[in-house]
C-alpha cells in the first residue's frame, strides 16, 4: 500500500514516518515537507532529509505554501512564550503559536497529492498534548476534514493519526519501539544559530518527554 507522510522533522512526524515504513515498507512511503516560511525552516528541512535517509525513504517532496498572513512562527524576532512547563502550556488555551489554517491547507494538499499518485493512506502526527492549544489537531476536526477531502477527491484515502491519543511521553516510547533516531529530529520554534533555543514551548515539551522516558541524544 502506497502512503504519504507529512514530515516536519520533529519528533511526532518522525514516529509517523517510521510507523508508515513498518506498515508498508520504505519503498511504498513518500514523505512530504511543507515550506510555509516557518522560522526553523532550514533546521526542519535538514532533519526531514536526515530522517528519510535513515528510514530508507526517498528525499521528501517539498511543497511551498504562501499564506497571505503571518504569525509568531513566521516572523523573525517575534516574541514567543518561553520558560513554561508542560502543565502551563496545557492550561493556557489556544496557543499564541497557533497558525490558523495551516494544517487544513497542508492536509488538503496531501489528499490531492495522494489521489494523484495513487496513495491509499496519509500519516499525520498530532498527539493528545496538542489538542488544547491547536484546534486543527483535534480528532473531531481531523475526522470531518478527512471526510470532506475524500468527498472532494472521490477517493477512500485514509487519514492515519496514530499518535492522536498519545501523550508526548507515549510518543517517545512508541518511537523507541520503532527505532526512531531522535538525534536526527529537530523540535524548536525559534532556533539560535541552528540550535534549539531551549526555552520555547516546543523545546519544553521535547525536553520533558525525554526526561520522563530516559536520557537520549
């Protein structure tokens, strides 16, 4: 079965990539990377390419998106929340880093690409910890979006969200079982000189998950 994976280079999408390979074999998996002018574009793309090489998958297809609006994740130097704990992040409601429409547009592109290439499944990696801050990572949104995309492409393409009920710690455990090379992943909203800032919410969630499940590179 041919499948597509939305691959950002982060921890969640890396687990999806390795899960897709486990389900379908590397030769049947195609990765898609979205350039939406995100601040860590260079770092994320390098991570995505490295993960594909490690998994035996061809280099990711790069799709450029030109949104007619900006946000903290696309504006260099824009202020971002920092120094928060996972509990603080979960309790804060819709995140300041939420980029309206991003995942909706990405998934519409993915369904169109899957339909054109004969892929039967799309892997996308939101987890349970994303739901409070990102409305387009919630199961009800994704279920209804998948229905609309199948109707719009006249296909029965499946949207696989294998992490949707997992905490970040459970994602790490699942990745360990699949052999995900965490050192090749990149998770930071605003890197400094190519390295994680260590203070943004993405860094905080990554460090907490790794600490809870044991030290890794």
